[in-house]
C-alpha cells in the first residue's frame, strides 16, 4: 500500500510530505514547551513548502 502511494505521487513529493509532517510535529513540541511565538513561526513553514510544491508541480 505504501509502495503504491509512493509510486503514485513520486519519491521527491513523498520526502517533502515527510518534511512537512516533521515540521508540524516539531512546531507542536515547541508550542507545548512554552515558546508559542517560535512555534507559530515554524508552523508557517509547512503551508509555505506545500504551496511551493504546488507551484513547481503546475509550472510548465
């Protein structure tokens, strides 16, 4: 199942999705430790990376 998903979206996109997921997790950990502004700043990286991935995907 996972292999089929990776083949369908591509290896690089799968790696970028893992990076985005790890950014969200790190941001949640930082938020729960008390550095709320730093966590919000880091959390904004995830949609930025996803937007950049969409831009590169549809740019022809």
